[in-house]
């Protein structure tokens, strides 16, 4: 399964990502592989932590979850203590 989300950043930065997945997972940021973890596990929050480079403006994050058997799922959040990031399922021109 795939998850596509768009993240708007007011400037270029590195964001800290927290991810949970039910089985293996890969994350691409603007087409470049940012994280890959091949394993079999049940999902819970914040199982993986990694940095994601963001450009100023809209950024595309694509997440692939590999389903070994049974159910599958993914949780993804970006640390944003100053609440500057915006999230959307389609990029906006605003």
C-alpha cells in the first residue's frame, strides 16, 4: 500500500520523522529515498525515527508499506515544535 502526503515548509530544513508500520516500509521525500526498513512487525507509534530533508514550499512524501501477511498500516508524523509546517493530500498554491 502507498500513502502520499504533501508537506509545505516555509524554508528549507531537515524535519525529524516518527513512523510506525505493520511490516516493512520505505519513505521517499521529493523522489529521493529517505528511509527504508525491511522487517516483519505489528504497528505501534514511533517505531522508527529518521530525518527528512524538506525544501521551501511544497514537498511530496511517498510511503510504501509491505504487507507480509494479515493486516497492514502506517503512522507518520513530523516533529514541528513551532507549528510552521502545513499538510495536505494535494499541493495547494497559496
